[in-house]
């Protein structure tokens, strides 16, 4: 293994580039049009364009990624997290192409990626489990029958889901059918498959994780555990290691269950087993993430283990560099710094980072995907980077976090920094009074957060490609559409989206997009009578779906169509 293609972007691509450099591997970045000047492209030893400006055209295009590997001479592929990192078909295609896949086998990804199958494996391994269906639901009636038998609340989950998408909670029987329909619809949109299952929902649960490494031959080493309970829309914002407040028996139980589940499938590489701990003390296996987690650095900080380097070792056939769980040293926090506005319900805020001052000093680490002057594109994840702090104990780490967060400055986009600064002073997040759960942010803290100013996004220029002969060889170059316009090129750049939307002067009838993004679904028909507050459309931005409610009563007339890309305050419809 000499050259690693990183089939990803942003912060995780930067992380892998740096780890590769430290072990003497050559790194190859790939990039969509918006990422042509991104940090991971600038740092890698080589970079290959994936022509296009959407995830489907670029980071999710298996053929394009394999072509990039061939063109760059890569002999291995690191998938990062998200995108195709847990796609068994991609892993198989990589191996069929004669390349090294830095991750679990395709068979393991298939077995653990199907949540119903994963629950069966966990059950056989003796892992703790809340009641749940053992096969995908045929229809909403089966979900209702489960609720009748096992009681409420219940949660409907996508079999092939992740990241909090394709998941809906029902607290009354009347809500069960709607939860099934909504979870199925979101699963199809996000993962291309709509199968769902149902299980008992644990009230005010904590989210616990166990990090492990497998040698692919049945040997599994538990590295440590984390708490990831601070979430919005079931997606994590703050993580810490080790998980605070667990009894010795609880910690032993999740470590043993994680080990046994992964040993049963002869797990290879880095992986994470997730559990929920209910307010009543009920412990339940949740799922296995067959990849590196966003929050892996908190475990690195308290154990001294470089998990990406361990991934390289295992993929090369060497196995992990250790076989016993490392001793925990101190306490660590990770704060995801995303371009979102907490005061507006964590609404995405894509745009250009005009100023960035990152904190430093003892025990502070910044895993960033952007620098000042870089864009956070609307088409991709909102994560700009991760602030990490490490200290001798949890209280010392909280004090260090307060200091580091106070030093942090970002301008040009709204970020979650106000939330992070608030949460470290919350009594429920203190060491003595720790009482947060996965719904705590939305129920307790979010109503108290103030909206930030919303600067208009500075969109990355679209590229227009031309065939060019250089030294007798034909190649293709991409030039920014704005440059071509300045040089007097006739007409708009080929393949670019129409500018925001075609609309009249703003008026009180206009229903506008809350953030730049894509209109994915109309929830009402054109010409329907709607009432104030009624959900009428779904807009997706930065991998998050937001429902748009009617702002007034009247007849809705569509302006935008499903699939249209809209700018900030782009008109979706008019209601009059």
C-alpha cells in the first residue's frame, strides 16, 4: 500500500491526508466543482476532479471514484465517514478493481448495515436489546400492532439509515402510522431504500458508544467509550470520552457486548457500536457504524491511539498495534463547529468564511476542513471543523473548553458557537448534575438561543469545462463561469443552476426557502388551500431536511419544482 485515494471531502479528508503523510503514504484527494480550491485539495499530494456540483455526481459516483483511483495510481481507498463509507457495493467494487479497501469487508458492511440483521447478530451475541421487530415492516398496520403489544412510545427507523435520518418517534397510537410513512419517505430520499423497523423508544436516553478495532480474523480490541447525547435532529453536536457517570457494571456491559458483536462477524478495521441508556436504566444495543466516526478524536485524546494510523495498519494486514484496552488518561470533549444557526432551529448557513481565528494552547486541538476565505457549500455537510479539548479530568476539561470557545472567532457564516458556549455552563451538563439526553437540546436549550445575522451566501463559482490540447495530448480544463463572463464569454455557463429563482419583487404572498438548498418534496398539491403553520414542502440543505410551513392562509401556487436549487429566501410558492 503506497498511494491512498480519499473518497471524501472536508475535515475527514484533511485528517486522512495528514495521517497518510505521517506514515509515508502518498495521498490523492478528489473534489467536486465547489471544492476545487478546498483545504483537502490543497494539502493532498495529488487531486483529481469529479466533474459535477452535487453529491450524486461526485462523491457518490462509484465509477467516477474508481476512475480517479486509476488515473492517480492509487492502490488503496479510504472512504472517510458519510457518503459511501458504509456502502458494501462500493467496498466490493474497490476490491474487485484490485485496490485495498480501508474498512470492513463488504459482507460485514452488509450484515451490520442492515439494522434488522444487526439486531439479530446482537441478540445472538447476548447484547442488551429493547423490544423490536425482527424483520422489516410490511406496512403501518404492523407498526401499530407492535405498539399495541409492547406499548408506547415507539420509534420507527430506516433499516439502511444513519445520521438520524429515516427515524420518527410516535408517542400516541394515532401518530404511529404517520411516523411510519414519514420515516419511509425520508429513508427513500436519503438512502434509496425505504424498509423500516420499529422498536420501543427509551425516554430521555443517553447515547453511548464503544470504539473498537478488529483484525479481520476474529480478534477485537475495545479502545474506549464515549457519550454522544447532545444532539439536534438526532445528529450529534458535542461528544466526550470517557462516558461520564456510568457504573462499573454498565461500562463492562457495553464493552463486552461491543466486543462480542464484532467478534461474531470477524470485524476488520475501526468500528463503533452504539447503545442507548434510558432514564430508567434500560440499556439497549442500537447499531454498528462500520467506519471511522466523526467523534473518533475524543477517544484518541484519552487513549493516545491514532485511529487512522491503526486503520492503515489493519488494511495492510499488520493488525492493530495493541490488543488490550488502553488506560484512559483524563477527559476530552469534541465540539462540532457547523455552519448552522442554533437560534433558528440549527438552520444551515452556507457561505464564505471571511474570518477564522482558531484557539490554541495546552490541550486544544482543531481538526478543520476550512480556512479563512474558504466556502462551506450548501450542497454538502455543514461541518467546518471540530474543536477538541483534553485535560486531567472532566471539570478541568470543561474549564479549558470555556476558554477555547471564548477565543474562537468565525465571521461570514452563522455557526453553532453560541450553542457550544452556552452548553458548557448549563447545570445539566455539569459533572455533578449531568442530566442530558438525546432530546435535551431541543426541549431545554434551543428555545433560549438567539438568532444570528444571516449574511447572504457567497456561492462558489460554477465551472465550465473545455477540451484543450497540451503537448500533443487532449485534456479537459475547468474555468470559473464568473471568469468567462468577465472575459466576455457569451451566454451563461453550461450546466449551472438558474440564479436562485425566477421571481417577481418580494411580496407578502411569497413563501420563501429558509436556507439555500434543494426543494425535495411538495407535501401539498398545487392549488391546495392551506392554513398558517401547515407544513407544505421539504427543503434539503447541507444533508439536513427542513419542513417549510405556510406563513398565511390561502391558495398555494407553486413557483419552484421538486429538484430545484434555491438561494436564501428563494420563492417556493405564493399563497393568496
